[in-house]
C-alpha cells in the first residue's frame, strides 16, 4: 500500500474528498515525525510502538575497497509490532 492508496481509503471510509483525506494523513505523519525528532515514543494500541534508537559512532569498512570509514553517531526510527497486529496478520483472532 502506498501513501496515495492510504489517502484514497481514508477518503472512502470517512466520506471525505481526497484533498481533505490527504491533509489528515499528512498531518498524522508529520506529527509522528515531529514526535520522534523530539525523542518521544509513539504508542498505537493494538498496532505497535515507534521509538528512536541512538547509535554511537564507530569505524566501518567501505565494501568496495575495504578501507576503514568513520561513521558518525545517528538516530534511527524503530518500529516494534504489537501482539494484536502480529496475530491479525497471521490470520489469528486478536483475543487468542
């Protein structure tokens, strides 16, 4: 599913125009990004959690040349799936 597909489904389910649905979807994604930039954890019950993991700098290797390369510290978004979502994807009922 692409972002455009999601916007279409939101428009259809909420009986909105595609423009209004796009505003809703973009507002949600923008707020999630802002929260993660601020180091906040996002918890969506029965779906999963979004967090930011911090990685220290390290020395890696250039795969072509094998030369050592310094990699700076970074923050990476991380998603941990919720149990209910995992069960639903596997065709199990959520209450099992």
